[in-house]
């Protein structure tokens, strides 16, 4: 699938409420659930079982669990430009593990990304400078 196809699928999730550990379009999802739902639409099944996780998962151990899983199942890209359909991984605090995901939706004058955000659900947000500074990795779906 192309980047625009990924964006189209992700936009179909906009308005889905935020529900921790969920991944059901229109019912509830978190940021990982959004990426899982896109994966299922593209591939039919998920690549591995997702263990239960808490809001602070992997922080006490300092393990980059989400990053490692993305490396296993998606293709990492090492470029400065953002392309629609890229999966972007964020580190929300400088000393924390990376554990927020989004999908680049537009790359024009006002870049945007689609993500499931606590208290907001799935939204398309401006990819403002504060968000861009938090990006630690980019991936594309295989």
C-alpha cells in the first residue's frame, strides 16, 4: 500500500474515542491500537500478540519495547523529510522511553499527523515544532 492509502485508512479512524489497550475503529483505541488497526486492514492479521501494558509500560526498566517491535515489523527509514503514510515514533519526555505513535498525513505548508491522544481520541493534529522535536524514529509499513 502507498502512503496515501495508509493516510486514508488512518483518517477513517478519526473520531474513535481514546481507550487504553483497545484497537477497534469507532469504538476505542490508543496510539498503538491505531497502528495495529491499520496493519490489520493492510495484512489481515497482526504480526504478533500484544501483551497487556500499563500507562507507564517499559519506563521503570528503560526498555524501548515499542521501538523494538516497530523495528521487527516495519521498515525503519532514515531521512529528514516526512512522507505521508510514515509511522512516526515520539519520545514525550527527553529521559523517557519512546511510546507514542502517529501517522504522517500531510507534508505541505502545515504538516499534520493522525494519532490517538488521551482525552481527545483519534485526531489529526498539526505536526508543530514541539511535536517534531519529539520524533525519534520513522517507519513505513511493509
